C-alpha cells in the first residue's frame, strides 16, 4: 500500500515572526514528495521561499530550482527560478491572490512531480491551485525562507509499499485481444480484475438498477473514478452501489454460472475540491470508500483484484507506451444505452504526446490530463474507468498500473482523435491523503 510519511523538519512557534529559516533534507526531494510552509501573510513588502540544491551553483551561488516571492501589499505571488549561466532570475508566472488578506495564516504547498512543481496555497481550509511549473526538478536538498512570518517547514515523503499482488490478472489470460471498446470486443472473465462499475441500486419495484459509470478498484475498500460520475451519487449514496468482479453487466438473472460479482455499498464519496464540471473538466477525479461487511470489503480473487497506483519513482509511461482500456460503455457514439454491450469490453491504446494531443484538443487540454488512442477508444458509459499500463510489457505477469481515468473526448472512435484521461500520477498526493485520513 502507498502510505504517506510525514517528517517535521522544523517547527518554531513565533510571536513576532521569523524571517529566515533554512533546513536541509536528508535526501533530495523526488516525485511524489511535498513541502509545506506554514506562515502568516505579513505586512512586509516581500516574503520569499527558495528550494535549491546546496551543491550546485551558478556564479558561485546556489542554483535555485524554484523561488516564490509573496508580495502581501500587492496581493500577488511571483514564481521563478535561478539556474544556468549568469544565474539570472527568470519569472515563470505572476498571480493575484484576492482570497488572502494581510494577517491571514496560510500554507504554501510545493508538490514535486516527475516533470516539475505544483504550487498551491491553502487559506481558510480551502486549497487554491496557483501554478504548475513544467521545469526540470533537479536535486533539491535545501529549503530556505526569508523576510516573512514563517512558522514551520514540513515535508511529506511517499514510501511505496505495494498492495499485495496489485495489478495482477489471471495468469492463463493473455493480452491477445482485438482492438475495440467502441465497436465491441469481448474480454474474458478475469482479464481486467480491477474493473469496477458504479450502478444505480434497485431500491424499489418501479426503479430499475442500471450501469452508470466505470471505476477502478485500487484497494479492497477503495475505488477510483471520475468526478463527473459521482455528482448524483455523493448526495444519495444509498441509492447506488459499486460492483466488482463482474463480467455480464446484467440484472436479469442470466449468466450467473459464470459470474463472480460482488456488490458493495458506498460509505462515502470524495470529490477533488477543485473540480468545477464542464465538458472538458480539470480535476476530474474522485474516490469512493466502500462499506465494510463483517470487517472487510472486497474479497480479492482472480476476478477482483486492485490495480497498482503509480509509483512516482519508477512509473513513467511516455509517448506510444501500450496500455489497455475496458468498460461496458457504448460501441458507437449514437448507440442507445439500452443497446450497450452486456459483456465487459477491452482494447489496446497507446499514450499520445502532449503536443499531438494539443493539436487535436487545443486549450481544452489542461494540466493533469493525458491522451491515449489508436484503433480502440472509450465512449459513453466507460467514463470513470481505467486506462491501465503494464510496468514491463516484455513480462506478461508484470503488474498493471492505473495511469488514467476515462474523462472526456470528441465523440468516440474518430480517426486521429485520442480520448482524454485524468492523469493519475499527478494526483498521488491527493489520493494518498484521502485514503490515509479516512481509513479505519
């Protein structure tokens, strides 16, 4: 299991404010780590936080990988860096912060990603995403604050502890599947054991149970899905359920001899706090906690087994990486829900570069999204389901990692129009925080 460990590097209770703090971490920060600076929005003209490598230099000074300059009197923040020849400061962005006032306590969060930094500010228990800096992270082992009312520097570092046998599927099933979800291609029972379904429950005799969205089992008591899938669920949890281990997505009593489904009640739904909806929504991610029965949730088997979460230190699926998609969604854009396939469908896709994705989707493509496409595609009804990539494609028994969540696209199966997925690796900190804080 991926768990979060917190190391407090310094905590100093202040009355009048501490302008200068410097701490050296035991080892350089890596993807998945987070630095949290606690402070108060002071009356000084400028407060500064610097992350840098104490060994590297430019013109005899430390190379400063990330510099954040808070300007309370102007209600603004500058984010830049000093690296390379000349050690010249290069500003990457300037943002206004209308939600914070002089004297307000705040937390500045810097998350280290594989391709840069994510900067956030928490004020009055609300997190504001300020900027994603797509720069080389480099080696960071020093954190310094200057000229501000700073009280603590905290690091959250991830220690990957794998879920036992996560991402494994029935060993006799190969990857030799045909090329469609859109258009219909039957999988085999146990081929995608991490596939889950969010379903309307049968709560009375006149309302039929039916499929709503896909999801991915990531822990025995947790599934991952898209935020747009749970807008009705989160206020009526008892009217919905999560089904795992399923193959025939039916409720008419047929095919029961081949079924291994488990219907799980929903305990609580967690939507990303920055999700705002729309047709191409950022932060399209949610977690569902399943309700325990007799002290346990999903009984894992060859038909129901969690996918692995991305490990930021080892998992990097670049352009053309082969992955798989699955679901019970439409086989064509205009297919009616009543004619969706009954058997679980699967297909192969390849990761597309950000450049190629932007050629198709333009400015609708935001940070935290990725594209995948090929002869297969996801469609209506597949939303919330998994884009899973195998860590070692040369080894058929290598585990699968949930790299994406089916989010949005232009129709289904259009040539040279890849589907868009929420990039799970960008949300590891959020996922782990939610699970850590809400597990029994």
